[in-house]
C-alpha cells in the first residue's frame, strides 16, 4: 500500500508541473525547491537521481509528442529522489502488496 500511495503522490505532483522544465539545471532545481544536502556525497546521489528523472521526463514527453501517451510530465520537488525502491516487487504475492486499513483486531475487540 505504501508503494501505491508513493506512486499516486508522484503522479499527482507531476500533473501540476509544467513539462517545459526539462531544461532546468541542477542549481536552478535546488534553488526553486529549496534543496540542501548533508554533504557532497549525499548531494551527488540526489544529483544523479535528478539527471535520471530528466531523462525519464524527456523520454515520456517524446512519447506524448508522438501521440503514444495522452499526458505530459515534468520536473517536481521529488525529482531528486531515488525511484528504484518505489515499485512493488514483481515476485511478491498480491496479498503482500495490499494491507487492511481497517481497525486492527485489538482495536475492534476494545470497541
């Protein structure tokens, strides 16, 4: 469920961002979204994630230009985050990818 929520958050955030921001530089990105990092190593990790996001946005928007998808995406405040852990495992059983959001057994027993 956490992965689904993260994915929905990313999709919703990109809807509000202009697609023309793919020419944004790293310094412009950090200034716009008030980004700072603990040290140079941490900043480099986020910079690499930002560059990967730029490539992803450009590739997707090229598909949009060719009519292969119906929407554009852009850079947003999450574009410096590592996306590698945001997808559910391909091998996880469906029940492992969902959670009951109702009261726990302890809560329902107390009611």
